[in-house]
């Protein structure tokens, strides 16, 4: 199929960017979205033009590096990552608008690449379990109920891609932060630090200037890993409880 | 900064203020509505006037009303601060924005402004007139005597006001705005307070939508009934509201089932 692409081009963080229109021909249905971008970039290289910069790594939907805002939705029309989006979701003659994630906390580095190190700093603020790793314990030594384990696992499927921030009208990072807080705080190893964790991570989230949640639910609707709003409610509970009652 | 201020000025803390003030204001709506329904009693306004006189003079009610105004202002100020911060969080907007949330959830500010404009008109029309009226001057509100007691005849003021079609229309439109505001706000309040649980979500949803639709519908019905001179229409109102409640309930539970099926 033949497509028209409108892509955000921006040299670097300093310069202003703009939308540029390109055409690609003979795109196969079976290509992934990123392969289609590769085809475009090869053509640009042949013409001696600068290829479009975009993030990607595993191309298997597990690393969370790919990040394109396609036709008004993070990762495009399907509920998956950009690398797992296939061209069969589009039809011949379509115009596709591709933009970077838009958020104060995610400054554009170049073209479609944004700096998501704000997420790393939020994790560094408390998204970990501090244990002295001595001898490894036997498997199943710490009993964890199946439903608790499942809930923690559901939250742990968050790949930190930032689609929630991109989708939210307030560029709020609460779905991401709440997923991390839930996945660590639900398990016995992480529970001991939960009061400190929730307060520090939220303080860092605010410091990175992500917006506040207004419960529109756009994040959960767009999340490629189907992280649920239940996590945000849990984070709110833990935060208020920690603020009111904890020593730390 | 002490921990209370720090908590309440965090993004989560500001949401908490929105939720708690919203909860109080929702409660106020119910009390206000129950009082107002007496306007539809066919007694020449006696029940309503006695009720209004009580509300205007009871010290406890007066204290609560100060609280009410404070919370309205707090709700507005916090929302303005939050909106500004949220706009700053996305300095460059999307060229193509797909929108994956409900319209009312994204436009609470617009809906809130409709309600605020309504409040100004509504308060200056009735509350302001009543407060500015003194026994001697008697300029805004006439007086009426029931047995021993003499009081302002606010019923008359209301009844005359609601002979104007445009004022009735303004009330109806504002109540539609309120319904959409509540359709997001009421349920959203539970989420902010951390009350999101698969066992109770259905109840929250049903109560939320019933509240958001029935309360404004009853408020809107009062000026409409009075405009059409349907005094003593309480029975019809309740019958209509009952039917509406069933329809809303059926729609919400149907939607809920479909959501679970996905
Ligand atoms: S490239 Fe790894 S998730 Fe898409």
C-alpha cells in the first residue's frame, strides 16, 4: 500500500520543530510499523536526507523503548506497542500523523525521540526493594497468596514506555507510578518500605512536573499492557495513609 | 513546610481537596433539593416559606452555609491551580489528538463555569434579595404572616421569577451542565479517595449516575412545573423521576455487564 506520512521533525531540543510530509510506496500488510519507518529512512538516506530519529530496542513489545504518537493515540490505533503494531491496521491511501510523546517531563531529544529519564529518577526515588542479598532463599519460602501475586504481576507488566503520560490530557504519570508502587508494595519483600516509597516517588513525580490526574481514564484505555486504574486508587490510599500515619 | 501543607499542595493532595469539597457540595445539593421540592406543594407557598425562614435563621444552618461558600471557593481555586499546572505539563500540544476519554471528564472546567455563572444569577436572584431585605425597607421581598409568625414571602419572589421563560430556560440548561459535571465528578471522587474495588464498583457507578441525572432533573423540574402552573405536581414529579431512575439504572447495569464481558 501507499501512504502519506506527516512526521514531526526537530533537529534538537533547542530548535523548533515542524510537521513534514513524506510518501512511502509498496508497504506490505505484514510489516510492523517500525519496519515501515525503516523503509522510509532508507529512502531518505538514499536521497541524502537526514533519517527520522525514533526510539526502539527489542521490537518484541517488552522493553518499552518504542514511543510514537500515531494518529492521535500513543502506539497507534491498536492496544499494543508501536513495534507490535502492524501495517494491516492501516489501508492504502491513508495519511498517518506521527508525533513524539508530548510532556514537560519528556523533552524532545530529536524528531520522535524523547528523554524519558524522568521515569528513571522516579524509580530511583523509591521504586526498589532494599535488601541485603545474602544467600538466596529457597523458592516459595515466603508464602504469597495467589491473588496477591497475580495483582502484583499485573502491575509489574508495566514496561515504562510512557504511553500513559502521552495519552493523558494533563500529561500525568500517575498510572506508571501507581503500577510500580503496586507491584512492589503488594509483595511481602516490598511491603516494609511502602510508606517511604509512595511518598518519595510521588514527590519526585511532582518535581518532574508531570500533571495531576483528573480520572479521565485515557491512560488505562491506551496502556499497551492494560494497567488498570485500580492501581491509581491504591496509590492514593497508600499515599494519604502514609502521610497521615507513618513516621517516615 | 509542615507535612499538612506539603501533602495538600502535592498533586495528590490537590485532588483530595477537589474530592472532599465535591463530596460536601454533593451533599448540599441533596439538602437544598429536599427543601426546594416544597415549592411544588399546593399550599400557596406556606411550607416553603416556613422552611426558608428556618434555614435563614437557624444558627447551625448559618454556620454550615458559611462552610458551603468556603468549599465552593476552595473547589474553584484548587481547580484553577490544578488546571494551570496541568496545562504547563504539556507545553506543546498534539497536532492530531485522538481523545480516548469521555467528553465531560475532559471539560469539567467548562461545565464548572456554567455552574458558576448559574450560581451568580441564582444567588443574586433569591439569596441576595432575601439578605438585603430588611423589615423596614421591605423593598425586595414582601412579608407574609402565618398565625403568629411574620416572615419573608420568598415563595412569591420565586413564583414571579419563574414566569419568565428565559430564566426557566437558563435553569434547565444549567442543570444539564450540572448533570454532566456530576456524571464525572461523583464517581471520580471515589477513585481519588482510593475507593476502587471490584466488589463495590458497580454500586458506585449506579449511585453515581443516578445521582448525576436525578438530582439535576428534579432541580430543573421545579422552575418548569412552576412556569406551567403545575403546582401540586409533586406526585407527577416523583412518578417521572421513578421512571427515569429505572431507565438510568438499566442503562448503567447494561453498560457495566458489557464492560465486564470484554
Ligand atoms: S521496541 Fe521494545 S517494546 Fe517496542
